[in-house]
C-alpha cells in the first residue's frame, strides 16, 4: 500500500503535469563529453525516484524560462535555488514569496531569502518549499470509506556561495526534504553543488550544477528499500547583447544520461489489412529526438529598463505531454517581470497540455530598501547595499 501511495504522488507530476559572441572556452566540449559518456538505454525519466516534487520550478521567473535556469545573472533570488553559485552580494536582504494553486487545486508555496556577510565575504540564502495536496478518502480493501487522510511535501534549503578570482562563483546548498501520506512519513537529506562563470564585459554566463545528491533517511515503510533521489546534472549558458535588450538562454538537463526518450508502446502499434492492431519493430535511431529532449531554450527581452518579457520552449515536456491529435502549445511558457527597485513582481504561464496552463505569481521585496530597522539594522548590516556583480 505504501509503495502504491508513493507511486501515485510521483506520477502526479511526471505523468499528469509533466516537465552570438564567443562562448567561454570548453563549454561545448563539456556538453559533448557529458552527453556521450553514459549512453544508457532509454527509460522514463520521471517517476523513477522519490521526492519528485524537488524538480518543480520554485518561482514564476524560472517557470517562464522552461522550468530550469542555472545560468541567469538577473537580480532574482529565485535563481540561487536553481544554482547556488548564483547567490551573490547584490541579493542581500532579498525576500521572495510565491503562492499558487497548482493542478487539481494543489497549493504550492515557496519562500526564498538572501543575506550577504561582508566579514565572511560569503553570501547565504534560505529556501522553503511546501505543497499541500489536500484531503483524501481513506478506504479499506473492499472500498469502504473508513476516514480521511492528508498529504503534503516540503523541503528546507540552506546554501552559501563565494567568489573565486574575477569571473567565477561557487556555491553549495543542503536540503532536508519531507513527505507525509497520512500516518506514513518519509524524509531525505540532499545537497546541490554549483559553479558559475560570468563575464560582465562580454555578458556571457555559464553555470553547471549537480542537484539533489542525497539519500532517503526515513522511509514510508521501514521494511522497504530506500528509493533513489531525483538527481540531475545540468548546464546552462546565456548571452546578453550590448546593443540589443535581449538575452538568449539554453539549458541542458540529464547530462549524465544520454537516452531519456520514452518508448511509448502506442507509437509501435499499426493497423493491418484485416483491421486488427499489429506491433511493429522500431528500427530508427531517433538521434534528434534523444538529443533535443535534453534542451530548454529561452529568451528575455527588456522593455523600458523595468519590464522584462520571457519566452521558452521545453522539448521534453512537449514530447511527453502533447497529444498526437492535438499538441497545442504544450512545452511552451512565457512570463513577465516588473522591477521597481524596492520590489519585483513576476508572472508566468506554462503550457503542459491541452488540459490547461499553469499560472504563477511572485512578489520579491528588497527588505533593506523598504525597512531600515534604525540602529538594530545598522548593527546587523540590514541596511547595507552591495554591488550585484563586482
């Protein structure tokens, strides 16, 4: 029963909702190496691990860029949860609040906060993710209702980053994730490690991060074996143009696994001359399909310095969620952000399937610009302002 409940929760996201200048030397070589170092067999990428909700985007700005963004130098604390190396002094005292109603009325809440310690020359951040699935009927083995139970997931993240030489930053984040299915509970300890390269002259940004490395420390059922974590290795690059208010972004996920294509049995079924279904053998290599499933492409256009409009395309999401008879706009997303110095407002609309789009809103506050805290604030450097990129 416990494994069944766990599978239902994982499938909830993976099946129903799911997922210009010269580049810095070695980026494309690293991409090729990571792609082909492990040419494993095809398998479903989702639903293979516990705590799959950790793959969900943590803010509208991230969703508008396809759900993953590990190389975006914008001043948005949300990106620190995508790549801990993106946390920096310019995000000091930045607080972001996100509350949305997900599919099936699932409540999704995210909180991100950053703080820079000048004495330690280290930038810290904290994140909290909470999902409330609501109540469910509890039944016995013959279907009689015997009560009600609730389900929820959460994750608390604490991270830090520092600069290295002129263009580099590195960061690490530790997580404690928990899951509750009525009286059954599970927990896991995980970590993210990231590196970021940003050249303020050429406006190239490159980031690489290993996410969700960890173990299950508490199982729903002590007699079961521990389930794997939703590990991922991601690399991204972005380029902003000096004389054009445009930034282009590309993110590659599942770098540790070449073939993440879903071999759908329905694609191998055909109708013979007798009108019955036959199963045909798939002899294609599907190289293009296997390659582009790893990619998320995005663009951001800045209007009037304060307004940013974002667009993205997630190839794996489209190939797995779009209906053959009506693909519609599955895999696409767009969003907008308004930066008013003391606060930021972000909105995103992500298209998963013809079932409907997911709308998100967030509010980001620069606490040191909104609330001074007088002498107390001076003692704890609450009011301090630091350059975003030195």
